[in-house]
C-alpha cells in the first residue's frame, strides 16, 4: 500500500457540451498528481514533469534541489485544456503530507494562441515540524 499525501483534486467541466474524453482527462491528471504526491513525500528533490493526452497537457514541479527545515519550496501545477473546458481545483488542506501550505497562488484561465486555456496553481510549501 502506498502512503502518500492526498492528491490535489480538480475536475473538468465542458462549457457548451459534454466531452466524452473528460473522464480520461480526470484519470490522467489524478494519476499524475498521485505520482507527484508519492515523490514529494520521499524527498524534495527538483522535479519537473509533464504529460499530455490529445489536447490536454499537465505539468508540475518543485523549484528546489534541496530543502532545509527552515526553507520553503514552490510547487506549481499547470493544466492546459481546450477553451470549452473549465478546470475546477478543489480546496487544498493546510498540510500536504510532510509539508505545510504557507500560501496559494491561483491563476487562470489564460487564453493561449492555439485556442486553449492555461490554468495554474502555485503552492508555497514548508516542511512540517515532526
């Protein structure tokens, strides 16, 4: 059994019509976030990952190569989807595994030249005292 922090959750909602690929998008994003959660609970090594499926892109990463107990890191999650898809990020708890959430920075949707929208969330994280 994996012991990772709960995955960040969000959902996709078509604006004008039902998109049959939505369930596949949700599954892909969930698996990526679950993998990231497992990685972050092991170490705070630098991590930049990206994956795509059809017209959906998911990227996530942390900005630090090492982390001391008195330092913080930034975790960034970016989702790029067709303009007719809304992304809803669920609320994030005050802790994510071994990290405290110090600040949250949402942005999006931002229109891109290719007709898609970029949604992004940045989280400033600090190690919890154990």
